[in-house]
């Protein structure tokens, strides 16, 4: 597959991210890997992801420490979508990973079957 510009925001200590990167390498899909904690996706990328995914809650790493300690489950019901997206753009720990984006697609999390059909 020719997919120039595929960015994979990932965390090196994340088992799911390791599986996703292994999938990309095995299938010879070129990508740029970016550390999600140090370099979170931009606000524009997150807005695109929200448009594609639909529910902003699906962008959040709901099992993460920052999510729990920041009381994000409750906050999401009271803040605007713009405020939530800005928070994600400033704290990569809040984002479900891996977070993959290109001109053609957005993928959040790793489900091999979804990736196979999306990255053909």
C-alpha cells in the first residue's frame, strides 16, 4: 500500500502500540513513529480524528492514570468539545493509542482486522 504521510503516535511501553508497529512492519507499510507523550497530535489532527470517529470519548485513553486522576469521565460531560480537544493536544497520556493519521485515514487503538481493511 502506498500511504505516504502515515503518522503513528505511540508509546514505547505500550503493548498494543508494539503490536500495531509490528503489524505495519510485517505488512511493509511505511510510517513515521512519534512519541505520543512528548509530541501529542496537533489540535487540527485531533479535530479531524473526532470528525472521523464521531464520539470524542473514543479518543480518550479511559484506562490511563491521567484520565482517572484528572476526573475526565465527569469532566467530559461538562466541558465543550473544543476544551476536550485542547486538553488532548496538550497531554498525550490522555489519548487512546496508537493514534494513526494520514490524509486518507484515522485509526485509534489497534484492532488488526480494522487495520487490515483500512490499510489495504
